[in-house]
């Protein structure tokens, strides 16, 4: 069966903001949630379809990949998210709060691991071409000897006798019964009598993890990549958090980047600027020749189509914009100076300004200014 378009599934437009997508998904989930549709066999499929669309469209990287390549672009990234999976629970908490009683359930479960953030510095070239980087992340990992249970191998955590494994107890305060985390097991519902040597009963321990992160081409400062389940391990074997890799692209010596366009300033000798000529300009793929027309002034922009950055969002190629900067010659010999004076003499006289368009315009402006003042 071919998959339906994710935007169509949620009934939102291509440019929909995350808030709209969340809202649309919430509406769908309320309608098709299996707990509310025990008799309707199709509801489960519709719910799954909407959940998948939601997961892709609220993840900037996946959404960009989907916009660019369609379902092909996000295939394989979707594995393992069934009902009741760790990620699934998070979406619920995220979107619904405690509409489905998530608040209650949450406290009984051992806590999910924290999300982590890693700030990644990239050069412009790396950001433009994409790169695979090894990163070291200090985090909590699941304990192997005890399988995350916290209980020494061969022993078992016992159900807390105070709360009978509920993790909560009812306290009476006057007329009211108040639910509180169990003081005996500190809300975990279980008591470890013989803790694991390695993790001392926590089910996880501190470790610096080395990860290989694939950065897609076209990322920019502010983009982030989510590595699902690579955050801190959860308590007592609970699901791990996610790791967010936050991109920061360093300034480049030559190029300035704005979205998918690159900008650079190109020095041009004043003779080439006057008579026309050719200069070499740098691009990210090497040097290219740029034709300079005669009478080029400082500040004139030359746009090299398709020599910018391929956008990670829409796949479109940006341009390189070269700004002309006309150089005044320096370190002149006496002979060269005299040649320049000859040139000036030849350009001089009553018509001198016509060789200097900026001066001509400027002088006219100055004249108007003083005329207005004296009027
Ligand atoms: Zn207890
Ligand atoms: Zn352990």
C-alpha cells in the first residue's frame, strides 16, 4: 500500500507551523485513539498513520528530508515506534499532558532519562557539504551487570511493602486524602536490598559515550538534530532520553552566509575595473572566472547562480554574490606616479567630473544642498 502524504494525513498545509501540526494531530488522536475506538478496526491504523506523520513533521531534520525526498527521505528512520514504545509515551506527554491520565501513569513509572544537548561547532564547508563527526558525550548509561535493574546479579528488587509497588501512598489530612510519593521507596515502587556494585542501585552510571553523528548537508546555525534514545539512560531500566545536537557554524574567512546564499567581497584592480577584465573568485567548489565589465564601481554585485549553499529545507541551491571592491594602487614608483599624473591631466579640465560618476552626482547634490540653504 502506498503511503499517503503526511500533510494530507494531518490535513495541514505544507507551510504549517509546528503548533498547527500539534493541534491537528491532537484532533486526530482524540478521534482515533484505540482506547476510544475498541470496535472500529480502522481507527488503530488511522491513529498510527497520524502519529507517524506527526513524528516526521515535528522533527525539523526529518521534515526537511521528507519535503525534499518524500517518503523515501525518511524511510528507515521510523523503525521501532509501535504502540507503547518509549518514544510513543513521550509524544503523548508532549501533546496531551494528562488528558489520557498520563500524569498518573507517569509517576508510577520509573523516570525516563533526561534529554541532553550537545553544541557542535562546524566550519562553513562542513555545514555546506555535510560531515560525519565523532562526539564525546558525558552521560548516564544503562548498567550492564544488572541490566539496569539496580539489583545485584542473582538478586531481585522487591516490591515495596509500604505502597505495594504503587510508588504512591495516601495521606490523610483532615477530610482530604492526598496522594504522595511513597517515602519508603521514594516513589519507585520497588526496594533494592542487594544493590549492584557498579551502579549502586541506580541502574545506570556515569560514562563518556563516543557517538558518530551524521550531519546532513546544508545545516545552519540554530538547526538541531535529534538522536533518539541517545540521551541519559532512564532510572531502573526506563527509556533513555534523547540527545539534541545543536549546530553552530563558525564565521568564514571569505564567505558570509545568509540562508542558502553566500556573500563575498572581491578586490578588483582599478585598471580592470575601468577597462573591463576578468578576475578569479573563490567558490566552495574552487575558483571560477568572473567577467568584469568596463566602468565597474565599488559596491557593484555580481551574482553567480547556483554557487551558494543547497538548502537543507527545500533542496534549492543558493547563489554566490560577489561585491566589487575597487583597489587604490599602493607602493607606486616615481615612474608609475608620473604615469598616473599624466592620466589625471588627460582626464582633467572642465569635463573632469564626467570621468567620475560618483563625484558628478555628489557635486550636484552638494550644489542643491547649498542652493536650498541660501534660498
Ligand atoms: Zn513504596
Ligand atoms: Zn548495576
